[in-house]
C-alpha cells in the first residue's frame, strides 16, 4: 500500500468556489458538508483526497447533487489533513495518513454518517472517492454489503485484497500517473455484479484531475 509520486509531490491548485450546501456536525462532533435535496431518491458519501476540503471537492459534490443525489462529504481527517508543507516527504505523508486515515480508526465515523443518511430516509447509498478516498470506498463495501456501488477517481493505496473483498460494483478511473489496475480489476468482473463494473484509464490526465489538482476553471 503506497502513494504514487505525483500524490506526494505536486501541490493542489488554488481556486475559488462558493459551495451551494452547508457545513454541519453530527452528534459525535464529525464535521460534514451536505448538499442536494432531501427528496432525492439516493444519496452519496463523497470521500475527499489527502488535501481534505479543497474547493473542487465541494464543487464535485454540488455537481452530483444537481444530478439528483443527496451528497454528504464527511471530514474524516477531522481537520488534520496532509499539509502542503509535507509535500516531497512521502514518509511524513504516510505517517499522517496512518495517524488519521486508516479505515479501522474511521469505521465508527462512517457508521455515524450512514446512520444520518438513513435517518433522513435514504437506504440507497453510493460511494465516491478520490485518491485516499477511493481506498475508503473499497473498504466500506468490504465491511458493509448494503452500499450500492462506488466510483473511484485516480485511486491510490489500493491493493489486491481491496478488489477481492469489494461487495459492490465499482467504476474505476485512473489517470496516466496511476496504476491501471487491469489485473486486479478481474477480481471485480468475476463477481456476480461484475457486469456493472467499469474501468477507464484517462491517459491524458494527471493524478488528482477531478480533485485538488483539477484546473476546472480552464474551459
């Protein structure tokens, strides 16, 4: 399990965006961003990358909301993300992720997020995630078969067991700087839901193109 070089060295873009949703806190103190109608037919738990609440993360959540979903973005790092100052030092970045970003330490918070959506009336819940967040999508489906599926954008930290243990279909979209996951992807397609899985490598994009390194302001 490791981060690719681009993830550890290239800073996020500086960009401005006005979120359409709101920030609130669950009963356990977990900060969350939520957007989209409560009357939506399904919900999404959107998992950010190592840079936490970057403007593009809110923008993507709002786009999913406009497509008809109720979207929640939990601050699983609890405001302790990887700092820009850590870039260039893979050991420091991994140490921070081990400290705040390993699934066994976060599982109770994820259960609280799911319980919140259930209380709003949502039993159809999908997962999306960038980079580190893609790893969380895989871990969530391995631990809970009720999630309907996941979309993984420029995934990082994945290993073969993630593919073997996933219990929901996955859309996987690596960049040219990421592993293409072709071999491990066969683990997904061999499952009963395999026909609903999809893999597309964006060989003209860099790692982070849908999140903190995406220059969305360029037409």
